[in-house]
């Protein structure tokens, strides 16, 4: 029989603060070297154990997340719960867990976990924009201050009152002060991550919470630093206080005068659309490690140094976005669960006894949460925030995350809090955040703000007022097409147009969403150059319009999942009549699909569902991406309005009627009607009011276009969807742009069955067919959201035709 291999021996020895575990292990036990097949135990070797630990931590955390996701729980909560399951509270008491996490296998796991946390904090630092503190208004400052002062006050009162009501160990007094301070924290990276997960980052509550938590965080870290210095002085360690001040000063100098200028220089000289050079990327990674080494050298956790260096890197593109995309998946997705596995291994909830110290800790923690909720709620109500929004804001500010967990771990490792306080802090964080997230999803709906708004449209707009259009731009390729559409809209002195250009960018490499007027505020090279190019193109067109078109620019930087909120907010604030969205597919010159962007499709679907005004989705096939004024001779840009009936088609005709009289546009109205062999046609199966409105709309259009040679009216008959398809194909040879409504008469035989092959329901039955590769003309699909309770009247049917264009008499 082969002798049993003893890989390690462990035992307890006195440590700096408590009894420590001493492990003696052979130095050549890193990998198995095939000894497993000779009867060796794979869990006796460091590398197999580490690989198994990482795999188990990842798989268990993902499993827990899948189970908790329907309850709106975060990945952080799932990772913490998975770590607790692996720890002493549950599976840690079994032999299998002791085999998977032997004493000799914990040190490599803890080292790797600290490495993962260091880079995760570095990524969080990248997403932070320190200049946001300067942008806070009075309401955000007040909410941030009360969200810190009130829980801090409540906690201090509890810390001094409750101990007089019962006996306790005097050594926990300083721990209570640390708990009070940390429990008052609302961390900027944590709150913005929560808001992004719930898709409310760029909502009203999300923007207020983002600014308020930056104020709260500044207050918290200032007080915490003062407490640390005062504690050192009280302990007669003035030298340590001076050492702490010198450390803080050196870090500030490093950030302000070395790291920040270096990173700004890299961002300015980085070519648009190009990644970082390999030497630049590696230099940043090595500097991150050196910052962690420097802070560890002076007695501060390495993650703090990495976080501060991360803040020196400009957030967003080009540098911040590139680093986040490069590091985030492997660091946060794969390695970070190891940190929470270690956290769970060192957590034993059964050690929390029902003694006086646990009661004091619980009272301080609960009063801290109550104080924060009350302070934020009262401040928000004072600034006339609606009650549901104020409650939602208070719940957001009460949530905790990775920053708080990291601080709890540091305090526990430095013996500033004991095991009981550490366990209670983790439990309270998981429970509070776990309750707040589903409550927020139930209470707060950002679309309420503009769903109750008095909706607007082209059809129901006041003819005496200018047409207000919001055009959305995802890339510079959208600009020529949209400018041509604006020119086709025929702005004149009698029918001016107010255009609001919204430059949309995906939120990447930064934590806070942005919605601001004037595109020239961008700090980063690529963002600024793109915005300036777009703005210059629209400004040049506005100058050529000779005062018949006004122009304003906005920039939105937000996640695609909630980008529609910014679009709807601008539309409601400036009372738009119609907003134009680019289609998510881009066609090549030969008619094939060049690119398909599902994220933009999600934005369009959300806007269609929630916009407070009419919406047009522009499908560009290259026919309208040129300047109409440079068309040669008598060449006309051919526009067809396809009318099947219904509110959306009436809105499409109202918009198309504005183009009448443009010298370079030929407009054709095609009324597709249901064939009846007895009388030649039959009204679509809708109520008489709808039919009457359709007929009046057509009659009014024909009466107002008499004498325009460039306007053609046609009626086409069809019995079913096959006939409709035949009519649509007949448009191919004489159409550059087709304008059609999204929805038509319900259950009409003209469209019955078209939905069976629908790929893009947001375009409607007919629009979806016209957007396929079978057709080559461009398309504008219009959806109307009419004001509630608004009836039809002829004075709302059409805008007056432009008097600046000559009328041809037949």
C-alpha cells in the first residue's frame, strides 16, 4: 500500500488581534503533476483547488441569480448569498466544503479575490465623474445632506442613549461610531448601478438620486476621515494623525497633478474610433497595481488606491469606455464572485447571539436606515416632488452595494468591528436592498410623467403656430437623410418649423446619464468632435433656410434600455408635434442590409409605446440622403402618401400635406379602398365616425390642392391583402419616399393576414412589408397619439398651404 501523502498541517496561534490559523504546507504542492492518477487527492494541491473554488463560486452565484432575478434582485445580492451558502452558516459545516476550502487553499483564493476587487474598484472609479458635484442644484444638495445628517444624528443618539438602558462591553463604543458613519453612506457607484439595473438611471428620480448621492458621499468620507484623525489624537497617536493627513495629501497630489493630466493627454491624442495602444493599456494596468501597492504600503487597502486612480481617467469614450469593455467581463463576471465566496466563508450568522451588544448594533443600524429614509423623503417633499417619486427616491438612497461590502470587510479585517456587527451589517444590507428593488419597480413608472401630458400631433396642431419636430440622431450617417426630410417638410414664413436635434449616445464607461442642451460641453475628444460635426451640419441647413426654421441641440448619453425616457422627456417639455426616429436597419447601395442594430430597435419600440406626440420611423434606402435644392432641372423628388384609413393615416396625410407647393417635390396621394362588386367600393369595417373622418380628410386635401400640377390623387381598389400587395408593388417605379400610417382599420380585409409574416411590428402591417428588401424606396411610418376626447373638425385637417409658392391654374 502506498504511503498517504500529507499535504499540509494547520493549527491556531496567537495573532495581532485574535487567534490566527497557521498552515504549514509543502512548497511543491502547487499542481498535481499527475499524482492524482497514483492515488493522490486533487484537493491536496493548490492549483486544482483554486480552479474548483472559482468554478463553484461562479456557478452557484449564477444559479442563485437566476432564481432571484424574477424578484428584481441584483447580481451582488446573488453573489453575497452564494458566498454565505458556501460559508460557515450553511455548507461550510459539511465535509465537502472543508475539502473544497481547506485551510491551505484559502490564501490563494483570498489573494485572487482581493486582486479582482482591486480591479473592480478601479472600474468603478473610471465611471465616476468628480465634476458632477459642481452640477448639483439646491434640491440635490439638500437631499444629499439630509440623507447623511439625519441617519448620522439618529445613529449617534442611539449610540449614546441605548447603552444607558442596558449593560454592554465598552469596547464596542468605537465600533458603533464606525457603523453610524458607514450606515449613513449612499455611494455614487452603488446608486448609479442600481438605477441602471432598474432602467431608471435617466429618469427624474434617477438624475436626482445621482446628484444627491455624490453630495452624500463627499459628506460621509469627510466625516469618516475626521473621525479617524480624532480617534488617533484621542489615543495619543498624534504622529499617526499626521501620517494620515500626509497620506491623504500625497494621494490628492498624485491624482490632481500627475494621474489626471496624464490621462487627459492620452484622451486628447487618441484618434477617433481607435482603441488604446497596447503600451498605453499596459501602462495603465501597471499604474493601477502600483497605486494599490503604494496604498497598501502606508496601511490603506489597495482597492482605495486603484479607485482613486480610476477617478483620474476621463469617464466615457474613448479611454474610459475602452478600459471598461476590456476588463469588466473577466474581472467582474468571473473573478469577483470569489471575493464574495471568501466573504461568506468568513461569515457565521450562528455566532450572532441575542445579547446586549447585538441589540445595540441592531438599534443603531435600523435607526440609521429610518433616518435616511425620513430625511430624503421630507427633503424631496419640501421641493414639491410627487409623493410616489419621493418615496421611490428615499428607497433608492437606502440601498447598499459593493462599496459598502468592501468597507465592511476592511473594518472587520482591521478589527474596527467584530463578527456580530459584520454579520448584522450584511444581513441588513441584503434585506433592505432586497425589499427596496421590487418596491421601486412597483411604485415608480417614469412614463407617468408624460403619459398624462396633453398629447400633440401634426393633425391637431394650431395652424398659426410653428410645426415642432424632434429629430433623433444615433450616428453621423443619419444626418443627411434627416436634413432632407426637414427640407421636404417645406418650411416657409407662413409655416415655420422649430427643430430640436437630440444626439443620442450609448452610456459606456461612465456611471451617470447625461441629458443637456448644447452639444459643445462634451469634455472628451471623440464625443465633442461627433457632436460638433452633427451640430454644424444642422446649423448650416438652418442658415440656408433664411429664418423659416429655428434650431436647438440636445445631447443624451444613456443606456439603450432607458434611452426612450430622454426622448419622451424632451418631446413633452418642448411640446413636440412629431418626432423622427431612424430605423434600426441600414441598407447598402445594392439594397442588401448593411447592419442591424437591435438596441436601436428597442429604443424605437419603447418610444412608439410611450411618446406623448406623433412618431415617425424613417427607413432610409439612400433616396432622400441628398439636398433637394440641387436636383437638376425639372426633376422632382417623388413622395407618395398611402392612405388606407384610420388615425395614423390621417396623421401621415396631415404631415404629407405640408410638402404641397415645394418646387422640387411631386406628391401623390393613393387612397386604397375595399372593393365591392355591387357599388365598386365599400367602406372599411369601422365605425361611421372613423369613415366620416377619413372621407372629410381626403375631401379637404383635394379641395386645398386644386391647381397644383405637382399633386396627384389616385384611388385604388382591392378585395384582400393580395390586392393590397399588388397596389404596393405598383408604387415601386414612381416613388422615392412613401409616407404611411402605422395602424389602419382593425380587421380590414385589406391587411388581414399581413401580420403572419411580420418582422417589425413597430412599423405596422403595411409598413413592415414596405420595409423589406422587396421594395427599394425609402419609407416614413407615422403613428399618431391624438389628445384624449378630441373630436375631428375640418379646421384641424390640414395646415394652410405655403403662400410663398406659386399656384398653377389648370
